[in-house]
C-alpha cells in the first residue's frame, strides 16, 4: 500500500507547490524536478481512465476544467490533482498521470480577489486552491493590453473555492479588474507560453 500511495503523495505535494508558489522559488524548482523523476516511474494513463471515477471521462477539456473549478469544496475529489497550464491540463492520482491539451486558440485563467488574505500561486490547482471570497458577487472587466479590447464585462459570483475562472484567447496580455461592495482592485494577466493560470494578487480596497 505504501508503494502505491507514494507517487501520488509526492505529486500532490509538488503540484500543490506549483499551484500555490510563485515563479522562481528554488524550493518549488527542486520539488518539481523530484516529481518529474517520480512521474516517469508512475503509470501513464489516459485522461478517461483518471476521470472515470468522477463521471468526467467523456467530457472535453473545457468541460472538465469548468466542472472541477466550480465544484463545491466539500465535494472535491481528495485523490485527484488537476493543474492548469497554458497549454495543458495535468491530471494526477495515486494510480498514475495523464494530460489533456488545451484548445489551440484559448486557455483558462482563474483569479481570486481578496481583501485580507491570499497566497502565492502560479498554476491553478482545480481541486486544492482556495481563495478568501467564496460565493461572492463581483463585477469583472477584462481588457487586452494595447488594443484595450474588452474581453469580459459582467456581473458574476465567485465559485465555492473563492476563485472565478475565464477562458481567454491565447498569446495575449491584459488586465483583470474586479469590484465588490464598493471595493475595487486589478491585476495583470498573460496567456503567453510562460503565463500564470492562477492570479492571486488581486487585492480589493
């Protein structure tokens, strides 16, 4: 049993770091190298194999991402790590690993506005990340840098995990603006190859 559980535990810890650590953190780099080595020893599986226990095996990547990010926190699968990259959704359980390619023309960025507390994050972890403002009504406006094209302008409610996620065009940069109960804040985003999919520096004041 220990031998079976170890690869998942290591992967969970490392993907947790990736989902809750900033770029350039040496400890994250070391842990990432360790899990990459371990992943080679762990079983490669198909996405359908990994997602079947959660009734998501027949869904495309858009649906899988949306379903997991919007899932109530108390219903989150405890044995699944789903980490969002610009080009892939990386899946890991104690049984093995798999990945789903993101659409070529868009990717997913999830952000967590906050007033009092936040955490550093680079790659959004759909089943573990949690923000401060759960199920909160907010107004969001997302614009593309340079052209000032408005990509999103609507009133929404944050998910139960305190985040709100949007699908945005690939290879652009821009700004996310959030308003909640008279407080406002903004943060930059990038969907370029080295962009972060997790935005947690969006402080409202």
